[in-house]
C-alpha cells in the first residue's frame, strides 16, 4: 500500500454536538450528555444513556441510524463542492453495528438501502456497501480505501460509521449480560449513539481537485482477536498489538512515534485490560501510555467509534491543540475485530 491517502472533510453527529466541530469542542471541554431515558431498569428506575437530542425516544434501532447518517452526509455536502462530490464516482463504505438483539442482518440491509436511496436522489454514480461491523468497522473501511487507492482507483470515498444502542431489546440484552452501567454493575458502560463521516481520496486526486488536506492516513490495519470477553482469561492484547504494529509500520522509529491515542475504551474491564497488555507489548510506539476515551462524554458509540475518534484528531490538528503531529485511533468490536489507524497532521507531511 504505497499510495498516500488524504482526509479532506469530516462530519459528525453525536449526543454532544450536531457537527464535527461542535462535537470535538464539546469533548475537549469535557461536556457530558448523560441523561435519563424512558426505559425502566430492573429496579424500576429510568436508565441513563447518552442520546441524540433531536431524535424522539419513540424511535428505536435502525430508525435512529438513518437520520444520523444522513446528517453527516449532508455536512460533507456542505464542505465539498457538489460538482466534485457528485461529479465523479462516489463510494460510500459503511460501518454498521454487529448483529445483536435490536439489530439484525435485515436491519443492516435496510439501513444500507435507505442511504443508497438518499444518495441516488442526488447522483446516480454512487455505490453504497457495508465495509465493516462494530467498533472497529470504520477502521476496516479505511484499510479498504488505502488498498483500493494503491490500485489506482481515482474515486472519492466516504467512510460512514453509525450506531445506536437505543432499542428496548438491546437494552434488555445489555442488562442480562451485566454490561449496562447501573448500580450494582461494576464493569458496565453507558450506551450512546452517533455517526461520523470521513471523506478520503488519494493524494494525487486531492491535488487535482484542489481539496484541503486535513490529515494524512499514514496507516490503517485490522486483526482478529480470538480471546473474546467470554473467554476464561480475557484478552492479552495480541490482535490489538498486531493492528497497532500494522498501522505504524511506515513510521521512522524511534524518531517518529505516536503523540496521542484516541480509543473506544468504555469502562468495561475487558477492554481496559486489553489496552494494558497492548501498551506493554509495544512500549516504543507511544510517547506516553495515556489515552483519550471520549465515551466519557458521548457514551459508547459502537460502530461510529473509529470515525468519531478520527474526527477528534483532525480537529485537534486544525485548532492547534494537538499534542503532536501523529494520532493513533484504536477500536475493538465485540466480535473480535481490532483496528488501529494512524493520522498525521498536514504540516508534518
């Protein structure tokens, strides 16, 4: 994979912001939007989640995903000239939730078809496909973009990650597995929702189209973890370490290293321990073993994690408060997919 891939526009919709800029500013300020939601827990109390402020609670599951995804697509449309966005072949790669109670394979197909219809109202020259599932799904999609750009595909790619846990069946499933953060559950997480979009293309095409360079994708890699959360031992970080090493393979080490890590760690012990083992396995990768976990602000955003973590890095580059020119985005899906993506600030390219 020798072709350079550039990130030229971003879009986000989260419980703390309706755009990439407002969402990143809210996370930097430490704003949290946890609130009671009209679903009753076993104690007879409303659950606490992070929810999109514009979506009615009566909407569930897939019906929440489509308006959030459409919102980030419209944000990209406002940032890239429509003659460029829709003038050539447009590829939309989706990262959707893994199959679970409240989200089926039929739901995944329905979301894909709905977004395809939405885009075909604007252009007939577009293709929408599912490229990844779960938290690491967007990173797998970026990995695909890098591979196809290396094969001289002169196309504009939109990687869209979108998820919502807000469905009665999903809440009940999380409660049964003691994963829903509630009194008496030590290692649960707060369900969130959101969508993120990354507009990517080869560096050569970007220059020809005269689009801005927000970041360079220095690497993106995925691996499959075999020791899942139901294993007797927990994860030892083998797959995540493999993904990290793949993402940073082209760094000139030790001169270059990772300045900051954005991760989807959500409060569950399994994922925190996995990070600990990964940090120990690859100590020379990062300048510090600390990390940023935005789930403290917008909850666990599932399949939107990879895209939204990337947006936080891009906004830090753009606003000048990044710790350094290189940011690593890490995410891990329930099904075992692990992903890492290295972004570099434009001025360091």
